[in-house]
C-alpha cells in the first residue's frame, strides 16, 4: 500500500510539473520574439507584405522581419536579409516568406527563385528549414548553401558549399547532402526523383563582391553575434574606448545637428506596435539594441552587454506628449508627440506585454540594477509619469524630437515634419510611464501619484507653470479634430492602461509589383506540424539554370522519415530488361547500349566473335555461345553487349562465308571460335591443325551455306532455344 501511495504521489507530482511546463511554454509562446530578421540591402524593385496585407508595397531598408512577412524581388533585382549572424541573399524573381521566425525556430518558404544562405553563428540544435515546392530543406550545420525553388521545367536544387544539409521530398523520401554536392529533385509530389551530383555548387553571382567588401559578417569583437544588423557598423563608424562605458561605437559622416531617432520614420509593426525604421544603411542595431549617450558633444552608441543574450526592441526611446506638451507648444501643434533616446542604464518599459520576466530580460543587457528595475515596474503599474521636477532627470530628454501626430501615424519622414521646441520646455514635460506615444487628448500628468520609494534626486528643472483649464479644453478639442481627420483611433496599453495612438484605420501605401499574396499563418506560430503547405510549382521566369556536370548518385525510394538509400550510378542494369528489343534486325541500335557500361572482360571476347555472330543479333546468343557450357550462361545479361561492342569489324569482313562455317562443319570450325573467348583450353590445342583446311571448308560452306543462313537468323530472332542445341552438336563434333 505504501508503494502504491508513493507511486500515486509521484504520478500526481509529475503531472503537476508537466502541466506547469506546458503552461510556462504557452506563456513563453505568447511573448514577442526576441530574435528578428532585417532587410539589410536592396538593389532594384523589391516588394514587401506582412500577415495583414493582401497586396505588395515597396520594401524599405532596415524593416524588421518576423513571422508572416514576405519579400519579392523583381527580375534583375536583388536583396539581402540578415538574421543574427546569418546572411540570406535573394536573386531576381524570388519570393521568400517568413513562416516562423522567433527565438526557437527559423522556417522560411521559397515559393520561387533562388537564395544563397551563409551562416556564421547558427545553433545546430535549431536547424533552419526552407520549404520549397518539392520538399523541405534542413540546414544542419553552420555553412554556405544555395537553394533553387525550381519550376515546372527546372528541378529543385540544394547546393552545399560547406556544412551539411538534407532535403525531404513531399512523399517522405530523405536525401542527405554533404559539402561539394548538389541535390536535385524532379517530378511531382507523388513520385519525386532525388539524385545527388558530386560537383562543386555554383559560386554566388559576381555582383555581390562589392557588398562583401563593404560589410563584415564575421562575429564582432565587441558585440554578441545575436545582435541583428551588426554587419554594417564597421563600414560606417568606429569603435573607441570611453572611460565610463568602455567600448562604444561612433557613426561617421552624420549631418550637423544630427541626433538618434531623427533620420527615419515610424511604422506600426505587429506584435510590437510602433517601430522605428531608420534611413541610414547602418541604422538597425543601434536603434533596437543598446543605448545612446553624448560624449564630448557627439553621440556614441553603448552596445548591449556581450555575455547576455540580446532581445530585440522596436525602439529604445521614451515618449513625451499629451495635453501638457500641446499647451506648452501653443499654436505650433495641437496634437504633438515627441520621443528621445534612452541613455545607459535607463529602463525601457515595453507597452506591448505584461510579462514581467520578458521585461527583465529586455533590460538585462543594459547593466541596470535589479533595484531600479523593480522600482520602475511598480511605478508603471500605478501609471506614474516620470517628472524631471520630482525624479532624477533623464539623460537625453532635452534632445527630444517632436512632430505632429498626423505625420507620426502616416509614417512620414521625421526630418521634414519636425517641430522647433525649446530645450527648457521639452525638459519639463512629463514622460509617459511606458514607451508608447501618448494620445494628444489625454493628460499624462493627471495619472501621476507620489512614488512609494523615490530615487535620489539630481539636478532638476523648475516646475512648469500651471495649465489654464480653458487652454487645456481648447487643445483637447483641436487634437480630437486632428485625430478624426487622420483616422487614428486611440487605444490603451496592456501594462498601464495608458491612452496611446493605435494603428491607423486606413493606411496610405503605394502599390508594388509581386505575385499573388497567399494566405499566411498567424504570428503565433508554434512548433506543431500544422504549418503551411508547400507552394505550387510556377512556370520559369528568366533564363534556365545551368546544367551541372559531375558524378550522379540516384537514391531509391525510402520510407517516410527514414534515411535515404543510396547506390552507385547504375541506370543501365535497369534498362537491361529491354535487351529483347534489339532482337529487331538493326544492329546499330543495340551498339550504343553496351558502349555506356562495357564490362572489362567482354572486349577481348568480342573481337573474334564478331565474325560469326553479326547475323544472330539477339544478345542472348553470344551469352550462350561464349563458354562451352551454354545452358549455364544465358541468364547473364552483362555478357550480352560484348559481341555488339564492336560493330565495325563485322562490316569489314564478309558476313556470309564466315557465319555458317562454324555451324555446318561444327567439328572443325569450332577451333576458330576458341581464340575469341580464350576461355576453353580444348580449342587452343586444336588451333594449329585446321589453318590449311579452313580454306577448303569455307569453299565447301559457300556451296552448301544458302539453306542454313536464313534459318539461323530466324531461329535466333524468334527463340534463343535453338542455340543450345548448336552448342551441344559442337561439343559432339569436338569429341
């Protein structure tokens, strides 16, 4: 009983632990992904769509890519995607969709075209998957690969320059591909044909050489390789040593009066919300990781801690706005919104999640103390705005950028619509409790309460004058009218219920060319097998792919999920059953077949045998006539092509006189045959005797030959059985 009780307790405990694990994994799946891709380079016409769009729009450099997004490159165009130490290059007429892109998986879909993938820090426990119309490709190791989706006329290809991969056809057949090999899949999903070509995969196009000289994809020295977008930093900036922050990065060739988060625009990207997209070619990593500071009148970027796994953020800024900012600006704008970059060791409060552990992981790489993180979290729960008159002043608040709300929500360039604001006025404005643009009709200061544990005060700014109630009412009315004109709804953040600008109802985006947008799966993609099916094969666009030459290794059909069964290239034995076809009179048709795979020994046997056997075209006759024991070797198909290996000799010699000689005078003519086979010792002993008699025998044969000549080919063509009888007679004559 005790044992049963213990087993029951263990079972219940195991069930509880399993339920907790499932619950925690479900909660983790609900978190925003900390790993994203980046559209790093564009040359030509490139189109983009997300999981909510039914049409294509022009793609923009530095756009974050996540589950549900898709890219299309027009013919003669190209683009590049970077993903935490992985480079994906798209050629012209290529469509690539992000089926699942998060912290645990990378699953892409190549509907058409070609991509080149090079990984420099891939985790082997999380292999990349690429879905093609003829199967799924898995990149198993760090390496250099290229994939062609194929078309109705062209095969699907997987080339491995370095590393290891495998391709699984739609019927479950699996083919492993190693370095310096190319796998091809042809046919349809019901009956695919897989083969391996042992040849070096084609090199990337030459026009990528200039890009390779500009960017550095090697693992960085001062950054974690998990920081997406690090490859452009060395080309556009310098790493210097700072006494307070260590190694920092300084951009080169920036305009006068430049500040972070000013040369670009805002876009609403799910699941994060408002996301900053910069125009500079290097403007991805410094705006989604790390912090900014001013040192010696110039901006420096403080990278995240290298030994901590980085987590992507849509924009590491703090927002100002609301009614208080609108009253301060007066008639300049009735609905302004502003932001400024966070400084080192300042807390970022994400407005799109209530997960406390995610909040801590997001700020852990900024070297922020746990005490400060906990205090800010508690204040956010109480919807307390951050006031410079009461709290420690935020480092970069005086450098805030302010634009009208209409320009913000319409994703207009910030530099064109920025408002001139006095640094003293912006420094005294209340800071939103979460990193979201406050609604211009709401008051941020009204949600402020006395903090439970105030932080040490530093140099503060004087308190702003009290707001006139009449001016506040006028500002709210004007701001509400502007929001209605811009079709911008107001929502509330999940973490603090702060009124914020939501996604515009109607987005004005120009159309771009591209194939029909397929229905994509939702952003909450998981590891289950309910995933999008493989795309259909499309007709070829552009030039056909080059033909690859090398040793070919086909694979036999394997069971679904089982390992591939490979064999040496022997397509000819499968064609041997077609040997009876050469029984038709033409001899030239049967000749090319043995030339493909001639055995080593038959060429010696074919030289003397070509005289008597050109008339008996069937391949079964030479097999039976080779050795003395004819009935044993009619089943060997490899000896059949031996007599036909040299069809030129029978044409040079007269066929009529020589063929019947061994048939009518069977006892004496057989010594002529042994030199052909070199197999039987008896014909070699009888060899010197008949050389003078052969001339007489041939003359006699020419007189008596007319009757057996037609009978021999008829018997040979109809049935191979008469030949064993001839061999038996020959044996009797020899005796």
